[in-house]
């Protein structure tokens, strides 16, 4: 009986298995987007644990039975469901998600769907930036995000930029946003060491709902950068990218005199070489023949060159079921357009991610090691004649022979400045080396279905070495000690180390109730500590025979009686060591109802090392809400609105860097002393700072109302934001009685505000028959105003120069005597008086705020993209408007006080006043006001620095899969040509209207025009 029962059971089981396999089958297909394969799409069988992912060609296979539902999902696309039928082939065409509201937004501490975000967050399309030729990734963001202004004040390869988000939020404190790379706060000036090809996403957090969770460091906004990682179940993918290009000097928008013009002008005015340099008749003017026989040199051709750029990046990504890995190495070599400027970068990155087989434990690590070397231009932007090559390039005398030999005859001659500078560039060195290491480790464990615990550790380490050598054999070498000394030259070196550690431990809870109520909460504990130390030395007196080694250092003789100059061989040394840190705990709550209504709350407590115990702690918070109107029934069938979300937020954040630099203002609460000179020249201890225990945070509160929208089946999408940002407890100088040993003490007094509007738009113009045409743009308006100053200032703080701080005026407002032209009677310059009259005298009593300011009111950019099959044409423009800057280059070239000072002049001075009754804008030769007088006190050379620039244009061709089908090892191939800074429209006269928010431009490294050719190869 038992045997019979076993036989029946076995037969039944076999029948059942055969029946099951008859129902389940292998389903395969291709997932695509506009006809192109889409890799990485997740496919799952609903209600089961079966899943798959598309490969590089968009192909997939999965086991499923007829009647089961396949679900296709991918970030940035609408999810799709398909019921399995009789066919074993199911091809799916994915559709872009409306405004990518279903996409993922990374806010540093949280990751959430974009449709559920209550805050103002802008994302940058990294594909538009990946192949750009700039060494600094930050420079590529200019014009890409509404309200984000990137100003680069130098064309030196790898130079740093100033970043502003929604205006200037402090008078003396930090004004730049916090930068987060893979969860680690990093130095905002260290981006020349990170390569653009490693970046997968860049998000800009603007309002309080997004930034308050960062507390003291989120006062000026937050920029979050995520780097690339591999994918699970991914075959090895190898990607090689290379480009080569050239860079050239942009146009110089001031006409300078040639030899004939300058010498004839000097002769007409009986001055200079043209007026008194006749070699046959000393003291007499040159003849026409003598003028015609002179050389005519354009000194810009002597100092500038055609620069080159080459870049190579190689990356490897792969993944198994539970691990994924991304590794990249790269090399960049840029020769600047200035003859002595170079930049080299070597970079390595590895990102590894793993998970347990049950998915409860996840971990990842990241390591980036980068080395850069820059040969910088010393003296750029300065006023030292013999150390300022960019001024020499425009002021060099055109008749001066570049091959003229230099001889030591007393003090250097100003006429020879270009020759001396070329000599220095040939002999001397000025190198900056930076080693930057970014390392992070994250891990989390899913304690229960809804509760997760985790930790995030990060290190930002930088070491800097600078080397500056003035060769004793150079023309300026002997002057560095004493022209009569046996040995000259300077050898200076400095080393510093910056170590920053950040740890964040957290608990996160997430649960959905009744399918409509979703509740997310997080508790965080964060510790941040930074150490900065270094030393430097400088040695005067070098033996040229052993230069490059310590043997070149001349041993000093201490007794002056032995050698009167020997004491000058004594080296100088210095060192420093500082630290700062933060301790914080905070929480965040997000609530969502049916993807229609949402609420977010954050509260954070920060303790700063900078302040005394009573002021150490700061509390910052935010609240945000949203209403997804497109989810409502009254818009469900709308033919206009594809998506519509209303946002509002309010919150506070703090600024502990009240004196701007990372390690500044660390001893403000304490009285400090320094070594100084006392009675009869003796060394003494002197008061250097009075303690101010009341110094505390600057606090920023911000209100924001925003609208995210998509119209006409998502052909038009964008966002609109209106905000007010108020900074209180401004850290600034407060006058006190001199009886205390000082006339002022820095304190938290005053307030300022920024009000603005931001608009971002994208329009899908045409998408059909392999054509895809799209345009996009953004514009922002920001009005800055100082609301309150210390009572003792009486509403105005003026410390000289051309700007002042005043209630009711913006930061960087110009406070000047208004230039009124030239007095026809005598050729002297005229200025307006405070009561509307005219005067020839400059006086502070006649200064007025003329409505001009240093920082732009308008800024933005726009893009276009036209694609046909594998071809693509892309352009990106950027603009800033309503800002001004003093043009000292032009003022120097138009200086008519002394036209025989060893420098060239602008052609425009030929219009200088000569006879009574003459109407002209150029004062007479020999009047008493020079370029510095105009720059510091008047608006004569206050130029409009607004500009519109074609930031990037690229043309590319990517081969399709069919063309490459016969090459088994090749997955993708793309060629492109691109140009940076191709065209600029501006009223600015000189090198470059883009100048890093400087108040005055003089002899700065101009931004180059760059053209590169490149290729991208996937194996």
C-alpha cells in the first residue's frame, strides 16, 4: 500500500513540475529611448523576487509566465508595466518623466524622489559638462543654474573661482556655498584637482528647506557633487576619453599707440624720447627719418603664445551580484597663453560599493588621490613695475628692441621693464604643488524593515608646497640683497598641510501607512575637526654654481664689521599651527500624503570652536511644504499642465566663518599681543587685539516660494522661485574710544538682505524622425541692500577708495566724485559738487553713490541642442549685467600727467586738450591728477563690466551600434570638437570683463579662448 502511494505521489509531482515549466518561459527584448538602447533599466516580475537589468545594448532576458506583469523602471523615466502574453519578445520604449519628478534628489543627508521635495534644488546635466576643457570643474557651472554665479578672475590654468549663490550674504565673512563631494564637506577652492569625467551628478541647494540641515555651513547654499560608481551585475566597461586643443589670447579692447604715433605725440609735446631724444642733437626732438627708422614692437606678442591642452582619462567599471566598482586614472597638461604659465594634473579615483546577500547591510568606500603642479605668474594684478608682466605687455615702449642687453647700472630703468620681466621669466621659477586626497567610507544596516542605522566618514587632506626662486644670474637677482653684494637672488619655499575629518552617524526611519501616508525621519550626530599647519623660509644670497641645492645658500656672517652686507644673508623662517571644529546633532522629518501634499521639518544644533561657551551653540531650523497640484482631480485631465507643484519654505542657518577664511577669526574672544617696536627702537610686547567675548554667529533667515511645472505634454518645463534672504548680526568694525588702545573693535552689529527672482525654462522644440531639438535657459535677479550698520557709523562707513558701506545701499556700492568732463578754458578735469555745481578739486564732501555696484544684479545663461542621428550641435551662453569695475589698465594708458614715464599710451590721449575753448573728454597734458587719483576717488574709469559670452560650443558625432557591430571589442565611439569663450559681447575696455568680483582691474591674467578636439571610446 505504501509503495503504491509513493508511486502516485511521485507521478503527481512530476506532472505538476512539467505543468509549471510549461507555463513559465524566457522573455527577452530591448528597452530603448527615442530609438537608442537604454542600459541599466530595472525589470521585475510583479509580486515575485525575479528581476533583471538591461545590458549596454538595452537587451534583457527574464523568466515569466503568461499573465504576469513585467515592470520597467529607470531614474528620469516613467515606469512602465507590460502583461506577458503569448509572445516571448517584449520591446519597450521608455518615456522621459515629466520634469523628472520621479527622479532622485540627493540632498547630502537625505535621498528622496524629486516630486516629494519641498525645497528649491537645481540639478546640472553632467553630460553637457563632461568634455569641457577647463581644469576647474566649478568654472563649467557658470550660467548653468539660476542664481549661481561663478566668477573666475584669472586665465591661469587651474585658477580658483569665487562662487555666489543668491547674492552676497556677509560683509566680512564667508560668502561662498558649502561644497559636498560624496558626502564629505571639502574646501571650496580645491576643485582644480578633480576631473569632470568622474562626476555623475551636481545638485545646487538654494533655500532654507534644503540648506538648514547643514546649519552653520549652509548659510550661502550648498553644492552637492556625486562621483561615478559601477553597477551591480555589470560586465567590465572600459572608457577612454582624450582631447587635444589650443588656446589663444582674446582681443584687447584698447587701441595703444604704435611707434610712429607715440614718438610723434611726444615730439608734439616736447617730452620723452620723441621730444628730446635726438642722438645727433642732444635735447632736441627726433626727425621724421629718425622716427621712421625705429622698431615697432607689439609687446603682447612677446609675452603671450598659443597655449596647448591635452587630457587623457581612462575608467573601468564593473559589478557582480553584490558588489560594484569604478576606477579611473587621468592626466591633464595645460600650457597657458602666457609664456611662463603651466598646469599639470595626475588623478586617481576608486569607488567601491557592496551589499550583503539579503540586502540589509550596505557599504561603500571612495578614494581620490590627485597631484597638481602649477607654474604661476607672480605679480599678476599688482602694482610693482618690474614684477607685473601683464602691464608690461600693454605698456611696453613699441620702439624698444626685445634683444637689447641689460646691464647693471644703479636702479633699474622703467623704460626697460618689459626686458627685465622677460629676463625674469627666463631665469626664475614660481611653482605650486598640491597633493589632494579625498577618502570616504559609508555603511548602513537595516535593523528592521523600516529602521536603518548608518555611518559616514570622510577625510579631505591637502598638502601644498610652493617654490619661488629669483636666480642670482637674473637681472633682478643682485637687487634682492644689495647690488654691491657678492651674491644675490632669493630662494623661498613653504609647506603646509590641511587635514579635515568629518563623521556622521545616523538613524533613519521610513514607513508608509494605508498606502497613502509616508513618514520619513532621521536623527544625526556629526563631528568635524580640521587642522592646518605649515612652515616657510626664505634665503637671500645664492651661489649660482650650486643653485638647486642647499649648497647654494651663502652662510651668513653675523658681525657687521666683517662684512657690511653679510647680515642680509641671514634667512627668515616662520611656522604656524591652527585648528577648528564643530559638533552637531540634528533631525529631519518628511511627510507625504498620496504624492500630493508634503511637509518637511529640520532642526540642528551646532557648537563652534570659534566662540566662548555662552555663544558656542547655535540652533537652526526650517519648515517646507509642497502641493502637487497636478495630482488633484481638477488637473488630472488638463491638456496644459502635465505637472505642477507649488513649494514654500522658511528657515534659518548660520555663518561661523565671520572673517571669511576657513581658519580665520579663531581668537576673537581673547586679548592677544604681538612683538613690536617700543621706546628707542627696542623690541616690545604690544596689544594686537582686544578681547570680544560677545562675538557670535552671523544668522541668515530665508523665505522662498517656488513653482515647478511642465506644460503641453512636457514640451515646456521649468521652475520659478521668489526669495528673501536676511543676514543679521553682521560681523564688522565698530568704532570705540581710542583710550582702549584701538579705534575700533569687530562685533556682530547690523543686517543686510537679498531679494530675488529666479526662472529656469526648458523647451523641447522638436523630437521626431531621428531629430531632437531643444533649448533651455535661466535668468535670475538679485537685489542686495544693507539694512543696518553700527549706530556710531551714522549710516555710512567709508575708509577710502571708491566704495563705501551705507544703509540702503548694496554691498560694493561705489561712492565717488562724478566726472563731468574737461574745463574748456584750461583743460583741467571737472567734477560735480554735492549741490550740483562743478569743481576742479577732488573732495570727499562731494562723493555720492552713483548707482553702480561691484556685484551683478542680473545673471543667467541659455543653451541649445540640435541632434540628428549621431550628430549633435550644442551651445551654451552665459551673461551677467548691472555691475561695474574700475579699469586701471585703461586709466594708466590714458594717464596724461607725465607722458614720458617709460610706458606706452592709448591712442585716445591724442585728443588731449591743447587750446582754450576746445571741447574734448581728455584733460590737458601735465594736469595734476594721475590714474590712481581717478580710480580711488572718481567714476571716470568705472566701466560697465556686463557681458554676454558664448561659453561653450561643441559639435560631435557618435557612431551607432549597427556601424560598430562588426568590431567586437568596441561598444561606442564618439568624436567632437568644441570651443570655450569663443565670442564675448561687452562694453568693457581691456582684457576681459569677467574678473572675479574685483573692484579694480589692473594687469590681470586674461581668460583665453580654447579650441579642443577629442574622442570618447567605450570598450
